[in-house]
């Protein structure tokens, strides 16, 4: 981690790690054109624009959809996920950079509001479809950090392939 404390309470540290991963993604994806945001690094078809939209969805799903058990709102509610389970990744090519950033920042802000109103031990309203288990906010925060960390590694490689930028 590049900033923050190393000795705070559990909640502070979890949120600090999540914010740091969000910041890494912002740095890696910043300053790119629509064409660059839609550039994959073969053999993967992942793009940085798709990643921004996917992580916006992940923020919304885990906080609003799972923790609160509520509809997520648009654009998520009208998607035919059965027709394309990776719609968030694929549809990003149809969005402008401004639309992608607005969606990402809006979902991060919404997620932060949900997180601020819950305790680490609060259980999700929605249970896991396979196990019936409900996730705690603590687990959800750890999962968000995991999801960002995985994709930030991908993002570093994709960005370097686009314009040579490293350590964004």
C-alpha cells in the first residue's frame, strides 16, 4: 500500500485497502481515449473500459444487490444476463470514456454509502444461491479487495501494452 496507516482498527484497514485498490484502477485507466479503453491484450478479450464497467457492477452487486438485497437500478436491472453473462465487459465498447467513469464513480459512491451504514458483522439480505449462507459485510469487503487486486494486475498489463505506462 502506498498510503495510510498500518495499525488502524479492522474497519479502517479494510476500507483503506479497498480505497487503495480503487485508486490503482483509477490511475491505470486514467487519460485514455475510447479506442484505448477498448483495446484488449490478446489472447484475452479484457479491456480497461470493460474492467471499469465490470468493477462498477461488482460494487453495485455486492453492496446493493447482496448486502441490502435490493434491485441495483440501471443499467443493471434491464440487462438480459442469460443472453450475455459478461454483458458488463462486452457492452463497455458502446460507452464513452465519460460514461464509463461516471458509472464507475457513481457505483463507488453508492457502495460507500451502503458500507458506511453497516457494521462488519451485519449479514447480507441475500443468501448464496448454492449454500444458503449469508455473507457478512466483513466478507464482502475482503471479496471486493480480492476482486480489485486481481483485476488491477490485469489492468497493469493491458495499460503497458497500450502505451508503455507502468507503475501507474
